[in-house]
């Protein structure tokens, strides 16, 4: 009877050990899956939070403002994207970089600069920058709006608006 009880007790212990090992293996598999999921989630979060936030190189907005202040279309064109939306009295549309430079050259020739002042600057989460200013030419005053966005690591003008006051 002791032998039978010992066999049954040993069988129960072996069954418990097997059951515990199966549980341990199941728990380990779940932990691996959870770890992989957590690592993937962290990677995805880091990837999405690095959303093309391009710092504005020092002096870009100042260089744009300086080019407008003296009416230098070739210097201004250095900051044009491949296409630029331009809105000036008598001419508006989307133009190539070269066309936009010629349009601004004509604008500055007709409206000689007497001054340009930046009234406000700002930025968005996506890295876009804006400049709002006032351009003076003789008795004419224009409200200026400039939108600058990061393109291939450079800050380039996307929109340039000069509106009569």
C-alpha cells in the first residue's frame, strides 16, 4: 500500500511539474510577444515623433527679409522651391523657380523698395515657417505673407504674397 501511495504521489508530482513547465513555457511565450510588441510600439512612436521636423537654419528668415528689403530678386530666388505660389497685384499663380524670379524682378522694378519690416514670424509642428511683413514702395504699402517649408533639409519659399494695403 505504501508503494501504491508512493507511486500515486510521484505521479501527481510529475504531473504538477509537467503542468508547471507548460505554464512556464506559455508565460515565457506571452512575455516574448509582449516584449516584441512593446519594442515595436516604442520604435513606431519614436519614428512618428521624428516627423520631418527641420530646424530653421540661422538667418534664413532674415536673409529672405533682407532680399525683399533691397528688392533683390536673385537673392530671394535662392530660397524658392522648384515651384512657388506667387500673388502680387496683376499676377498670381504657381510658377517655376526661374519664372518666379523674373516676376519678382519686374515687381521690384515697378515698385522700388523703400523698406520692409517683419511684423510677425511663426512656425508649425511640421516645420513650416511663416513671415508676415510690410513692404513699402513710394506711397504704396503692401502686406506681405511668406510661407517657408522644409524640402530635402532646406527651408524653401512655397508661397509669396504681396497685397495692396
